[in-house]
């Protein structure tokens, strides 16, 4: 059934359809619409689930860790400062190998207070052992949330479904809403590997000395290495039921491109339009959309960008003292190649600033007109007014 | 109100704690767990945050307990227990008791917010704080449970702690939870009765505060931990009482000994002068009078 819905509600609908049994959350703008809808589903009986209204995001993640350990499908959602507060428990969830799914609405961190789009919150959690999947539109949000449960339960790792603040969370779009029967065919009931059982008592997450800890960490990486392949299978099966698929990366006009723009999130939608316009003008330009950030699909990225002359990465985030975070990952992925493209790292759209068609055109032209990047990070559209001398 | 008649409780022989656990000799927290599980039975799951008990319960791949244990992050006992409860309920298991088992640091300090959240929601859980009055597992640093006058490794020398111990039971009572009680390892029958009562009172939050001396941190010989716990009750330093619904108080004991008897046998108080002990006696008397007002005539002995 096709209906107009907000990006936030695309998450909520997917969580309902996934038959999640425990939701725990703490409110933070712009995540609130997701959890408000879920509260309503629980209250009205549209979902057979318990909603635990906790007193912080730290407790929200702790509660879903408890619930998932006790053997049910569990979900939470957060954003920005809430995600930062959860940091300790993000490590906990992945190391406990719990298939928790969380929606994370990309929002800037303060100070100064800023509720708008920025990817630094989720990217700062890249080393926590969570799979991260970035979404472009409402349909992708709904579909990715469903895929996330399937993937998480397959590799026993938690998944973060990431969507842009407001540009996606608060934007209404037509979305195909699958039926419960279809979703049930795609997503079987959750079967935990091990759980809290008084008949079969185990101690879980206990003290682990040096003689075992390192192997436990290696096991997490071994599971991570499985993820791109497993995601392809999940994506393929999803496609066979719903007729839509995404891939860990998506390429647009990359085959003959001499320049490729690398994007993620809603900026990909704007970039698609710019690519089609530039192609009409005869420019050999393509787009690489990175959906899966963790694990980083380095092989796919290498195969797409290996023979390209120039790559322009657009980062709506920044790692202070280094560079844009997607650019870092890309440089690391491509450095092993004998012949590699020039990588231009652009910083744009922090704290909710618009990334428009003009932004992409400027980035493309600057890349074409330069033999090499003028600096490791090129900040686009900075005003001189607010800058320190 | 009539006082409950004094009964002798049959404490079962069997243990759900294996010999060979990792507690220090004389560990009050290990004694507390032994009696708690005797009363609660084996149809319970334990949530244990970072604490001495995180160690006593054993390192991978061993466990010292016969019930399932979920080790949890330090600040999360209340929230983790809430999630486990919700999941068990959703699976149709309302019988299994969910027990959070935390130290004073994990209860009075870092876990305080999650505990307050859980009991405000009146989660159907039993939260137990075994209180050894400092961060013992990390080497005796002060917590907000450390009493006035104590030397710890972060209140050393003449910098001994000059603020009161937080009154956690009154904080819990203020949440108007169905049942909150203090218990002591020196009064096993009273402790056993309270754990049974709390275990059986399903449907809401229950809290038991167990006084659990730490010979290492309190600088006492290991064979004195039960004696010190008894003196704490006999001097009114740690009165045994119950609060139902946050307002109905029952005092289980009356102490008549001077607080000096309790203080002078512990190395952690050795530096205190006669004036300091007099001041502590005044504080204890003040607390006793306040509690007496709340309990009115509802006094009985264990």
C-alpha cells in the first residue's frame, strides 16, 4: 500500500511490522516522532510490545540490551547527544553480540546547540562494533529497518539505521507500506543463540581474562567481515518479496566516469539530479552512494573508484585534527591500489546547512579545474564573518 | 497496628552459591548472596553491574552461582533489569523473578538515576544493594554511602569523610514503592524473611538494602564481619526496618549500645577523637528519633 508518510514514521511502521516486542527510548529532537508513533502503536494494540519510557538514552540502550539478552526482538531510537550518552553501551551491545536495531537521526552535537543535520554523531561511533546503514529517502528508511533486523540476527551484531535530521526524519514522501504477511515471509521470529533461562543457567558478559578477551574481539571482526556478503543475500531476498534492493553501495553513471562524487544520506538525492544535469552537458561524472559505512565496503569502493581520475567526497561531518570521515575511510581503502584517483575531500552542510544543487556543481567544477586538492579538506561555502582570525 | 508475631524461620540447607567463589575471607556480600538465594530460590535471574560481586560471581568460563547471571554495565542495573523483565513478560513468563544485585557505588552513585527511573515506573523487579560503604572492588574509594568519619583511599589521613552517608532507604521510600527494607548479614532470619517477602510481592518494585561489611576496606579481621554488622544494628548505626508503600514503617530492632562500640573496633575509624565520636552519636540519635516518629508504635524485634 502506497501512502504519504514522514521519514520518522517509516521507521515506526517498519518496527511495528518487524513484530518488535520491547521498545525503550528517551526523547530527543529530531527522533521524537519515531518513538511517539511507537508508543501509540503499543498503547492501541497495533503492536504487541512493551514500551519502556526510561530516564536517559544510557538506560534506553541498557533496557534493550536486557530485553534482547532475555530473548526478544528489541529496538530503540536516538540522535546526537543521546547517541553520545549511549556510547559505553554501544560497545556493550556489540560485544555481547546482541542483534539490537536502533534508528539514529543524524543531528549536530553542541555547543552551540544545534538540532539540525550533521553526521558527526553517528560517525563518531564507528569503532563501537555496530553495523551502520545510511538512508536516502523514506522508502529506504522503511526497507533498511526491516533488513536491519534480518541482518543483525544473521551475524549477531547490532545495526544502526541512520537517517538525516529533518531532511528525512520530518519530510513526508510516498512510501510503499508492505503487508504484515509479506514482512512475516521476509523476517522470521527471532531465535536467540543463548538467553537467560532458569532451567539452563549461564553467566553472560562476565569477567573475561586476557587469555580469552582477544579471541572474543577477533570473533566480532570475523562477523563484521561476513556482513557485506550477508547483506547482499538479505537484500536479494528482500528484493524477491518487495521488488526493491539497495546494495551496500550504489553507483550512478560510474562506468565511463572520470570524476565520481561520493555521497551518503539525503544528499545523494540532490547529487543524482546534479549528475543527470551534468551528463546532459556531456560531463563524464558519476556518483557513488555509500549506504554501508560499517563495515566499510572497501572492496566495492576499490572496484568502483580504482580506474577513476578524480574522486570528490562530500562529508557532512568532520573529525577534528584529521578530515572528513568518509574521506578518511576512502583514502584508507584506496591507498593499497597501484594506481589510484586523486581524492578531494569536501566539507559541506554541517549543522543543518543546505547542500544544494549549486553546492554539488561548485564541488564538481573545483574538482575538475584542480590538478590536485588544495588541502586535505576543502570547506565549502564558509563565510568570513564568524571565522576566528 | 498489631506487631507481627515473632516466628522462627526455617532456613533451607541447600545453597545456590558454589564453594570456591572469589570473595575475600569474611566478605559480607558473599554471605548476603548466600541467604538471599536461599530465600528467593532458583527461579530468578540476577543482573550484576560492575562491583565486587562482578568478580565474586567468577570469570569466564566459570560461575559461582546456580542461577542465570547477566553482568551489566556499572550504571545500568535498574534499566537492564527493566528490559529483562519486559522481555520475560512478553514471552509470557511473569513468574521468574528479576533481581538487580548491585553494590553501594552502583546504587547510591553511578546507578542512582537508572534505579530511580526503574522504581518510578514501579518495575516488577527486586533491587538489592549490598552495601560495604565504599568502592571496595577498586581499592576502597569513598562513595556517597561512606559514613561520616571514614578513612578511605580518597578520604585519607585528616581528609576523612565529613559528610553523612546518603539515606538510600528514605530515597526509595520517597518513590512510594511497594516494599523497601534494610537487612543485615548478622540477622540471617530477618534477612531471609525479608527476601522471601520481597520475592513474593510481585507486581512492583522492591528494594532491599543489605549491610555487608568488608574486612579489607573496613580494616577489621575477617572473622569480625558478622560481629561488626551486629554492632551496627545494636548501636542504631544501621537500624533494621521495613517501609511499605513508602509510608508504613516497621522497625524490626531497637539498639541500646553506644556508637563507640561499633566505631572503635574498625581500623577505618581509628583516627576519630572522643569529640568526633560524640558528634557521630548525636547524628545516630537524631536519625533514630526521626525513624521512631515514622514507625510510631509499629516496633517489633526480629
